[in-house]
């Protein structure tokens, strides 16, 4: 009996994780200096706006201006859908915009809309006005000043960005589709058919599906991070390039670890990357140091035990006070004692003790998780210990023991 072919979905979310798409959109906006929003096949936004200029934000507060913006978006998306190619045009307010059609297996699913820039003064290219350009908004002094402050970009850079993003989106959609095909090759049944199986088999197949889809997402995640780092290198954005590499390292550690035991060195490398990114954002609002001798880096350490300690230390960073964090270690009777010292006054020792004793309903790792992992793997004596700082300053110190392996 011939199996009936499945209808191709026109929902973007069936091919691309929307949360990941939002992150990609935000990152590309920062790296390229362009604004973005993704719309579905009906023209409805499925992501939040990324990098919208003050000019466009101000203009869209005026109803007539906003109605013209929506018409431009609709016409641009439609033109891209008809031709199947990226479409670069000039909007009603005089800015350069573009629409990237999201088409897979011949089905139009939506568009990635972007732009909100002006062409450089020496540009020779003539762009089509998608609607008649109106200039009555120039009577608004604040709006006129905001327009003049929008950045100018060469046509070549716009075209390169459009080509790159078009190829990237298609790559992501193909990867998402490949994950579904991998399920079919593996003989796995659609989700709606799982209910007829035992709970054990259902659980197994659900894990397999999650693993396959995660592998697909990771493939294009690291592809994207490589693109962003290369763009940052080309544009001499040193901090952005460093943050991209750190974030890629963080994601590798988070997604590729399939065991509950790491090493202290791996944990320190992970939190070091977290703190470097936080420092890049906060600047002088954060001071930190990690001074753990290399001889201790090979000691066994529970996976993600340090993340909640560092996360708690940077809460509220950069708002009213300079946050200081020190991570260091010392040896005592065959154990490595790791200590995290913070000047965070936003939480009391009693509140930290309460967090260690109660399981959190929030996503991610908590003090309770760290304490429980340490005690389960190494014994009760190795759990978290919270105390005032030894130097008498405001803040706290959290420490725990890690048994040191002895050779022999």
C-alpha cells in the first residue's frame, strides 16, 4: 500500500525554533546594524522587533505614518513571495528596506523584513519606491532629526547582508526538515501515534526525537555564531567577536555534556566565559577574578555546580553599585575548597540558606541543585556552606569541598 505523502506545513515554527530565530535576529541586528522582524504567510509578526531605529519607533506612533509602514511591509513581502527572491526597496519614509521570502518545498511561509537605513551618499544604485515617498513628516522637528541620524550603508553591504541572511534562513529550514526525515528513517512514528505505546516506549521515543532535533538546532546554531564572529572580525568589532566565541563555548558546554561529573577546570572555563560576557555588557559595573591554581583543575566537580553561585553574585550588577566577585581555592586535608566571594548585598545569608533547602520551580540550576549534587556525589560534608566574608566587608562567601584524587 502506497503511503500518502504528507502535506507540507506553512508554519515557520515547524522548521525553525522561534526562540532561536529571535536570538538570531537580535544578534544579526547588533552585528549588522540593521532592523529586523519576521512575519508569517499572513503578514503577522511572529518575532519581536530587533534593532528598530528611533526614527521608525517615533514615526510609528503617528497613525498615518504607521499605516503606510504596514502597507510597505505588505507590498515588500508580497513582491518577495511572487519572485521568490530577496527584494530591496525604498519605503514611504525614505529609508531602505528589504524582504527575504521564506519558501520551502515551494510553499511560502512568510518573510524576514529588515532595513531602516539610508544609502551612502556615493551610492549610484536607484531603488524602487514601493509607495510614493511622502515628506510631510519633516514638519515634525524631532522626527526629522531622528531621520538624519539613521546610519548610511553602502548598497554592496546591504546586498551582502541580504544574501547571507537568505542563505542562512534556508539552511536553518533545511536543517529543521532534515530532523523530521531522520525520524522517519529511524522508523519513529508521528507524535499522535505514540499514545498507543507503553509509557516506557513513549518516553524512549520522545527522548530520541528531542536529541535529533537538538542536534539539528546545534548545527545551525554554531554556523550562525561563526557567521557573527566573522562579521565582527571584518568590521573590527573586537568585543563582539570575543563575546561570540565565549557564547559558542558556553553553548558547547551546556549542550554537549551528557554526564553529571565534569572537572573543576571545565566548570571554571564555563563560568569564566559567562563573566567575560557579563563584563562586556556591564563594563566598570563588574569586577571579577578567578585565581584557582592549575593543579586543581583536574579535580572532579559536579556539572553546573558553579553557575547558580555566579548567577546570584551578578544579580543587580551595574545598577547602583560596582559588583565584585572573587573565585579562588585552597587545599585542606586532601580536599580542594572552592570559595566564591561577592559583595552583593541584595540577598541575606538567611535567604541563601532557604534557597539551598528548597527546590526551585524555575528553569535552570539553583543553589538547591548545587548543594544536592555535591552531597549526593561526594557526601554531606562537601555541600555548600554560606557565611559572612572573612574580611568583614558587606556581602557573603559560599564554599564547598571537592575531594582531591591522589595518585598511587
